[in-house]
C-alpha cells in the first residue's frame, strides 16, 4: 500500500473523524474518503463504520491498523537509517512522559539530543495514566515513554531504570532546607502539598502516613506536580518528591531536597520504556541520551 493511504487511515483512526484527520493533514476530506473507499473495495471489506459525525474501526479495520502502524514505524526507521548514511539525520521521534518530568530531566535530555540532531522533530506527549503510556509505546504511537513505577507489560521493555529516594521538598528559605536529614514527625507542623489519587506517588504518601499513625494539620491536594512545586516555592507548604522531580529548581536554588530518616525504604523507579520489537533508529538514539542522564 502507498504511504499516503497508510497515513490517512492511521490519522482517521486517531481522530475518529475524516474531517478532523483532513484538517490535521491539510488534505481535502473528499480525497481521504476516496482513498479509503478504494482501499475498502480492494480489501473487499469496510475498515470504518461511518456515523453522522464520526467513524469507528471495524474488526477488519482493527487488524489493518496494526499492520499499518508497524509499516509506518518501520518506514520511519528505514528513513532514519538512510539519513544516517547521508550524515544528515532527519525524521521525527515521539516521547510520552509524565507531567512531573516535563520541567526537569526531559527538557535537559531533549536539548542535548537536538544539539546533535537539529533537523529531527521531537514530539512530547504529556500523559497521566501508566497503562495508557505503555499502550501508546506498544502500539507505535510513541517511540519511548518515561515515568515512574511502570508495571511489567508485554510488548514493551524497560530500557533503563533509576531508583530515586522519596524525601522532603522545601523552599530554600525553609528552616529545614539546610538540614542533612529530618524525621517525619518534624514535618507535621507544616501544610502538606500532596498529589491526588491519579498520581503514582500518592500510594507512597498514604503508606507513609498510615505507618506513622499521625498526619499534618492541613493538606492541599492537586493532580499536578508542577502546582506542588510552585506551592512549595511560594512557602505555602512542604511536599514529598524525588530529586528527579525538582532537578531544575534545585539547581536554580529555589527548592531543596531533604532526606527523611523514616522514609529510607521509600523509593520510586524512574523507567524508560521502549517497544519490545523493531525500535526506530531515532528512538534508539534518543534512548541513549536518556540512559546517560539517568545514570
């Protein structure tokens, strides 16, 4: 099949609409419809069920889409390898990431990668659900995913793992900022800025408080690591994160990480994921930059 029709089917499946896919690809909707109809005639089976305002994949379409995405991924890999031979790397690479990493390790790695590969388009997809991130890598929607505490799943593999301690994070003006360590009980006089139940760090915090049998007098809850960082920098309260979460703010002297004696066994695993089979050339190159940053 021609690369153009593969791209059309892939984008229509992602958008759930021929019109939306046409706008995204800057192609006439009628042209996409004709190409898809011709493909369906050739296959002898519809690949989309048409509705007034949307389309959904048929069973045959689901099977075809797996083949199409594998083909597009391999095509991008082949193009990257050819560009490598020419000494002029081009193409695109997609990384799925957790929001907490969007201001720290990921921008640093991407900057280094782009200095060596200025003609590569890097797409960053901010996501919140671990299973969704795993699925997007397994299905070829992203070359890599980086986040905390990924469970083991088929069709993806862990390319790198860094274990990070969970500790107290305070503003640099906080009385504890210069301490070598603190006890958990010393933190309860301050407002806790905590992640909500949608975040992977929440179970750690719940376990900590359950074991202590105590708690702070007040909480602020959010689903955003970025909000947590800013609330602590503003002096609103304290929180519990890993050094990876505050890499930039610590370097700029705005936040401090303080080990908590009671939390010596509480860690998070920063994991870089890639596909189990047929990784793209650019994805493999970018993975090496992440591995170096995680060591």
